[in-house]
């Protein structure tokens, strides 16, 4: 028997090690991605230019590409805007990342799920694809309506009554009600602890979001979010009746073992629940879609835009305006409310 090829053994060891180290694994994926570009006939100049663009985008991203969500893409593009980068150049950056992510989905999805427990979903989603990769037009897909959310939450309530595992079913209900009514990002919800619920603060109670997203290098930006739409009652029920069944850790929303839930798990869990619900694909939504729905539904019922900005934790009200996608009858509904209010005032004064 001949001697083993040490280069092959070292290569296998490097692959195994990179699967455990996100930075090394991503670097290996980037190398494989550009290898595929060369195999498809891309010119050396194109590959060299794209390499620099992708490296800079991934550097701004902070998290590994497979952990990135729409909020991360929003943040990176906002930083590019802050650097006075032209719109066409920004689209090139986002397109390079989107192409790399498609490569991961096509060739590395199983490996990423096995190594890191994350199922890949496109972070350049329906809410930012047109704005970042195409043009500055608004989202082509509106967030789920209030009526759609009621149907979904009714489905989750039914699961609590029929599921063999009361704890996870109750957690799902409280988790997604919190994402919707409080407008939290998935990673913000994953970072919450039991001590972050302050039921006696303000008229509705408040959630202390200690790890709100800040700008690059600024660290977390904490904020207080009120428990609107009876979210306080839902969270009281959850902490009293459900959470004790899920372990003794400090985490508010945790897995069955009591450990903190990962934001990727939140995305995957929502996808699984929507598949169980069995509705048409066009009625499905992401955690980021719930955040858009929160902004939109509060705006439609008359909540001040600056109040929504503070609730969502945006730095600029312009960002909040992009989250608001009023319904097709928003103008007519606003007109009816205005006319009704005017008539009531005239009747009272007569």
C-alpha cells in the first residue's frame, strides 16, 4: 500500500476545521464562488473587480453571509449611502452579495445547515430587492394585512390547544405576537430576557430592548417598546403559564432545552408554521415582513410616524417611511375618517 497523499489529508483537515470556524468556512466559500465564476467564463478583470466588491460588502456585514437577514442588508446599504456612494455602485455591491448568496444556496446549503443549524433564505427580500438591486421603487409585495395576521394567530392558538408540546406551541404564539405588535427584529427578540419585561412601566407596560441594532461600531442601541394591543396580557400569560415549562435560563424566548433561541431558528420556525398552516405561498411572510406590518398597521390607524420610528428603533424617519406600505384603500379610508370627524364636529356645534 502506498503512502497517503499528505496534501489530500491536509485539505480534508482544513475543510473540517473551516466547517467549525465561520470565518474560515466563509473564506473557503468565497474562493469556491470565484472558482465557479472562472469556470463559467468570467474574465479575470471582472472576477478581480467583483472580489473586491464582495469582500468589502462582507466586511460591512459583520455576521457570516448565511446568518444575514434583510435588516443586515438594509444596514450595509445605509452605510454605503452614508459614504456618498452612487446608486448604481450600491446596486453593484448588493448584486455581488446576492450572487454569492445564490451560490451558497445552490452548493453549500446542506453543509451550512449541518455545521451551523441555519437554513438559507435570501436576505435581499421582497422589501429591499427592488430598492437595493434594481431601483428606488417601493416594495412590490405589501406586508401581511391585519386580517391576515388574525387568521395566522388563530391558527397558532388552535395549535396550543391541540399540540402534544404545549410549551413550544405557546412560545411560538407569544413570540410572533411580540414580533408583530412590538415591531422587533428577530435578533432583538432572540436576545430578550425575562427581566426585560416591565409590566408596570407606563400605561401598557414596556419591553426593554437592550440590544437594539446600532450603526457600525456604535454598539447596541437600547430602546423601550410599549406592549400595545394587549401584548402585555399575552406576555403575562406566557411568563406565568408557558415559560416555566421551558427551563430555568434567563432567556425570554428559548428552545425546548431552555437555551436562547437563535434568530435563524426564528426564521425557520415561522417558515415551518406557515407551511403547516397550508395557505397559498403569496400569503406567506418573513419575520422582517412582520416588522413592516407593524409599521404599516400603526400608521394606517393614525399613530404618528415619529412614534413608529422610535418604536422600531430607526435612526432616521426616512427609513420608517420605507417600512410603511399603506393598503390600496388607504386614501379612501382616510377621507372617510376625515369627513366623519368633520360632520360630528358640525353636529356638536349646531
